[in-house]
């Protein structure tokens, strides 16, 4: 099998050519892609990659703290879990490695906990940033960010008491009714934070880490709210949960092909979206990213078998 190359080096040879044994092709690591990709896409739409990269510098760390935080938030959006389960199970069941362009080091247990130690000091800046982004995206106009309410709520005795205070003097019943509706929406948010986004149980013994856990859940809620607002604009008949379920059907699989010289050619590939997922992408005016580039890894056993000439091979010329 031949694929045309795009250019040659000065010696006239194509250094990206590989001889592969298609009879040894294997499909490995089926894992979640579509819903994780959407979470990352909303993260970028809110500019949170830029916001956190500025405030969580890498320093001497091999892994970006901003990417560690993004991993935690996407987990809370899709399948809320404690940091330990993210480390042991969830990360490996997803394509977050490809989406974040980083290996398993991002989900190292101590690194997940240490990330929580770095985020709380930026809470007020985060509120200002989100207010500006939502104003730009949805022309949202508000005076109090939701977390100002939930922070007091969660630091208390966990009792669900709310105070509706108004500075309205005219007694306009329409406006008062809209405030009452907003209160019911706030109550719905509390239920969402406690259940869908994993605010409970909080398994941290250190108070600042418990507070950071709440902030992570709040960031996941921000992604969910952003998705809901996009749906209101482009597809009001769809719910955010239906969208996430539809995109969860898009999986990623690693295609492994052994090479003659003892390596594996690895092509991570997401599956083509089914009808429901295509409908969702069209409604939201979103396009899936390009497939990840191929890579190679060594396997001496395959090389030894190839040297013995026990299997036929084909030449594949790879290109970016």
C-alpha cells in the first residue's frame, strides 16, 4: 500500500516511509472521545485555557497545572469522581491524553491533589473573567455570580435556607415574579452541584482542598451553563444531557500496525459520528478536530520476526 509523500530531504530519501505488516493490525484502547472533546471545546470558548495558563505557570513542573485542572473539571462535567478514581480509572477510559496532548503524568495522584492547592487564590479573578466572557458570548447581564451564593451555602451547615432580598420599590409584579423564578433556578443549581456534578461527598480532610473541590465543581457547572445557553440559541429542543449522551457515542481507538524494523505505527482515530451526533454538531455549528497525527514506538519482538521473513509486508509513506 502506498501513500504519496509531500517532499524529500536533501539526500533524496523519504525518511517518513515505513514498511508495515497489515496482517498484524490491532485495535486497542477504545475510550470516550466526543463528550470529552465537547467539554474541552467549551473550556476554550470561555478562554479558561488562557486564564489558567497565566495564573498557574508551569515552573519546573513537567506537566502544565492548567491541563491538570482542565482534566479535573472535564471529569466533573462528565462523570464526577474523586481525584483517586480519576487517577486509577477515569483518565484511562477517556481520550483526554490526546485532547490535552499529554501522557498519564497529568493524572498522577499527588499531582491532582497538589493542583487543588493552587486554584483558590484566583477565585475572584475567575468571577470577573467569567462575567466578561458570558457577556461577550450571550449578552448576559448580572450583578451577582452564582458562586458567591454557593460558597456561603457550602461553608455553612449544609441547610437549604435562602433569602430573597429585593431593592425594588415599585412593587412591579412581573419583575418580582421573575426574581422568584430565578430563585427556583438557583435551587436547581444546588441540586445539580450536589448530584450531577459531584459536589458530594467531599473526601478532603484539608479545608482549602475541600473549598478547591467545590471550585472545580463550580467550573464544571460553568461549562454546563455555557452549553445550555448555546442550546437555547441554536437548538432549544435539545438538553445538555442529550447532547453529551449523543457525543459520548464517538469513541477513540488506537490503530496499531507493526513495522518491519521492529516498531509499531500507532494511529489514534476517533470513530465517525452517528446520525444523532451529526445532528448535535450541526445544530451547535461545531466541527470535530483533525485526527491526531501518527506516531511510532519500538517493539524488538516484531523486528526479530520481520528479520526472519515470516510475514509479507507493505510500504506505507506517511505524511503530516
